[in-house]
C-alpha cells in the first residue's frame, strides 16, 4: 500500500512517533522501518520511505512470517486488506497531528 503525505521536517522522528523502529537489512544494508504486532519478530508491519520535495511516500505492507529464500523467492507480505488499510489510516492520522 502506497501512502503519500506532506513531508515532515524530520522523517525519522515522525515515523518513530508512529511506533516504528528503524531496521537495517543485513543483506542489502537498506534502511526501512518496522512495527511488531506481538512479542516475536513476526508478524510485523514493514514500511519503506521515499522522500521527494514536499512529499513523503510510504510503502507499507504486513510481513506475516520470515521470507523463505531458495529456488523461488517467497515473500509473505500483504500489501492490501483491512489490516494494512487500518494501519495506513493510523499512520496518516498520526503524521497529521
């Protein structure tokens, strides 16, 4: 799910206020943000950000379990559905305050 909002003055602080922690992928070194739904590492919401002039684009999905890599790259991310839509609305409301 892609969400477009006004770019905050400090993206890291704004995303942390939404309950997300910064995450560095050990394979790619890429930074993103996660919010766990329980005590384990999965399931979790996973958020990538793209900063443009005055717009912040958020790419949100729900990781149900750890990706299983092998012959085929299997990713268990959900990009649609009421759970993802509700979380997207929560983020937008939080960033609007």
